[in-house]
C-alpha cells in the first residue's frame, strides 16, 4: 500500500506539472505514454514488436496521438482519417506479403489497439490545446478521478450488489452510483468556479459521461485482461500496473466528451 501511495503521488505530481505547462512538454508526455501503452497492448496479444506491421502500427499510434508538428518544421500532419485508412491498408496488406503468417485476426487486433490508444491520447492533447484548455482538461480528469474515488469508497462502505462479477468481482452497483454522484458534484463545482464558461447542466453532463463512460472503460480493460489471463497490462508503475491500467477510463472519456460537444464555452 505504501508503494502504491508513493508511486501515485510522484506520478500524479509529475503528470499534473506537465499538464499545467502544456505545449510540447505535455505533448511529449502523452506521446511517451501512448507508445508505452501500445507496447503493453502488443505484448498482451503475444506479438513481437520487431516486425514491420507492428512497427507500422506504432507509427500510426504516434501520428494519431499528435495534433500538429512544431511550427518551425513547416510540415502539416496528415488528417486523422488519412492515418486511420493508411494504417488499415498497411495492416491488411501484411496478410498478403507475409503469406498469411500475419493473420487477419492479428492485423485486426493491431488496428483496433492503435485506434483505441491513439484516439484516446489524441483527444487528451486536443483538450489541452483548446482555449482555456487547462480548465477543460482539469474538469474531465477530476470528474474521472472523482468517479473512481466515489465508486471505491461507497462500494467499500455499503456495496452489496455486484455490478459485473464475471469481469470485475469487486465492483458494486452501489459503488457505481456513488461514483456517478461524486463525478457530477465535481463537475458542478467547476461550474460554480467558472460560471461564465460552464453552465450547471453542461457540467453535470460532463460528470455523468465521465462516470458512466469511465467505469465502462475500466470494465473494458478488465474484460480484456481477464480474457488474456493477466492481472495488469504492465509493471511500469509499482502498485498500479501499466499505462493502460491507469488510463483505461481516460481513453474512453476524452474522445466521448468531445464527440458529444460537451467541452465548449456557453
């Protein structure tokens, strides 16, 4: 437990500091996290990374994560859709050039993971680059973390009804509801602090989406790890597991709040 707390405090402080700095400091952090997260995903699927199709998928993840290149480079990134299509084409082509040593199932797993990881980190970066980006990043993260805390403590205190025992035996419906309530309260506090940017209904919606989608993102990762027969996606963070273990909610919530148009000034 001590190791878990120390790791959480140190990693959390470093992450918060780079989030505050923004710019290429935060972008570099997310690129590294995306790279490590996809490495964990590839390893979970038992695939060696030193193959051209896997390397192409890594490049795809990094291109999907980025929102732009440094201005001095004079180079524009290909569009998000272009990267997705080219990556799909390359991975499908790998089945041909490898004479089916790369199977369609392997190509599909690589593609799915690249879109999952790359899109999630892309929207984290895009959120920080918005006007008032530190505010929108903070409310999204705080609502996710509030949901986690509420689900844990309420579940410990009064949780009795299992939410999804076949996938995550410790989660309860009471804890899930507690997480939802606390995430909404957290969102409302942000609205109270900045009413000129954020209405209460919009804040409550961000909290609700962060809680529901965040808990589903956690269950998705739990289901996948259970299918693969592992406890954690990696061992990078002592007491916490890997990058995917810590960001499973983030990877779902950040794209969704953007797609729903919730991160906009009134």
